[in-house]
C-alpha cells in the first residue's frame, strides 16, 4: 500500500521548512534523499527545500554527498534540528568571511578607466557595481588581459549577462541548455544555395580566430561531454582540433577569452568539478536593491523583494524577485497600473512560493488581497472601446 503524497499546506513560518526537512531525514536515517525526493514528500518547491537542506548541512545538522545530484542524510544532530523551528540570529547563518587582518602588498593597479553607466550593444544602460575595489566591468577586463577565466553564478535575473555584455563589446554568446551540441560550439556542415555542403564555423571557432570574448550562458545546463570540447581552448594549449572538418587545428588569437554563467537554483544545473576547475575566478552575482531604488522602482516593492531574498538566503523560501522582475514590475505598472503590476508580481512567483510572496506584498502595500493577474468575466458589448468622440451608434446600419 502506497502512502498518498502530501497536499500543499499553508506557507511555513521562519525555520519550519528547515525543521520539516530535518524531521524527514531523521525519520529515514538509513536513506539518502535527493532534493526531488524531499520536495515530493513535503509538498514544497525544489528551490525552498534545497535551501533548507543546504542550511542544515552548513549548520552541521545533516550530511551531504554526491557532486552531480546531491543526496542528503541524517546525522547525530538531525533529530534535534527537527524539534525546533527558529531563525538563527543575523550573523550566525552561513556567516560571511571576515576581512583579513593582514594583507599581502601588491603593486598598485591603474585607476579605473570607467565608473559611470555603460551603454550595452542593445542600447540599454548598465550601472557598474563594485568588485575587488574596482568597477565590475573594469575588473572583468583586467581578468581578461591576464587570461583568467571567470564563472559568474547567482539566481536568474540578477544581471550576469548584462555585466558581461557591458564589459566586452566584442562578445559572442552561446545560450546553453540540455540540447546544446558540440556542433553548436564548434560548427557543423550546412547546405549552401547551390546544394553543396560547407562547414559553418560555430561561435567558439569565431571567437578563437577573431580574438573575441565568448560567454557560455547557463553553462551548467550543457552536457559535460559537450563542454569538454571547450577545455583545450582554455588551457595552455589554447587550441582545438575540429575532427568534423578534416581534423583542422584552430589556434586562439590574442584576446580570446571565455566567461561562463551558472544559475545554481535552476533545475538540471550541475556544476561539475571539470567545469569549475577551468574557471580560476568565480563571482557571486546578486540583485543590487539599492540600484533598484535609484532606478525609481516602487520602494515598497523593493522592500518586499529584499525581505523575500533574505528568506531565500535563510533557506525558508525558494524564490525572490530579482532586478529583472523588478524592472518588469516597473514597466507593467506604467502600462497597467499598480494593482495589476502587483498581481503580476505574485503570479510570476513559483506556485510553491506564491502564497508567501502574496502575503509579503499584501502587508507592504496595505491591500487586503492580491491574486495573480487573471482574466475576468466577459465585458458587455456596450462597454467595448469606441473611437474618440464616437457615440457608439452614429454609424450603426450604415454601409462602410
């Protein structure tokens, strides 16, 4: 007899989901459970369960194994963690590294070249942020000059791609997913207008031969076997062999540079050791909520987003609005009004986290109830929009 799966319960309060995960692990001490296993049992989103489980591991209240699809198991402290549902005081949860008391002295770097907004190729402005005491675009350019590959990681919508586009005007991009092939990177044979088959070079070859920057976006969604074709171009060899095109050897010109993006919370994203080891510098990208305020996004909505982001960091929630969603909110508000924009903000949240988002928005704006943006009943014919100055019947029955 199988036990029916749990129904969606009301939103958990601070620490409750972490306690639920601990309780599930403690009840099955001999089992190793994946995020998917626990999400199905508990009826919560993969993202929220993942954050809660990782929080338990960081606190030493559960064990983690596996590099591809991580598995979690109870330890001696798990049962105790299951008995309490308390948010740790600030500073005790995933503590940030403190600044070193002694510093190695290096030769002073040149002054930053540009600190103000940068116009990207598409026309949008990018506002640089601080990275290692430099504007982020300047830091990336210095890393490129030193041929130090960079991996940017963080939630979708935080500006990883925007940063790379602002830093490298000569950028080529590969949008990675589970269907990306070696041919999408290196190239493949295509049929020309005369019916003959010719080899069409891919973005990797183009970037190598033209000395350009190459962004592998969502790199961790690409099969490791496919990514392996990239690695010889990134190491000391700086060349690859195109077996599909007569075994041709392609050597990278000066200026060729690889940067990658990784969304850790996205389903199917796996950061393998082989991929991570190729990127000497790994930079976490989060939403700059101060920038959101500077861009005149509704302060109440920014405050909600910041609060939800803190819950995500504590492992209590799986989603929070990032800068992309906040900019979308601003545009929607300008077109449809505040109420519709708030409803849409709630509606784009994952189903598992929607109640928490709706509750936070409701409290912030003082509206009794906010539901996802939904079509209502059909409007009566008399309410149909008429041309300016029209009475709605002046031309009725007349031929046109």
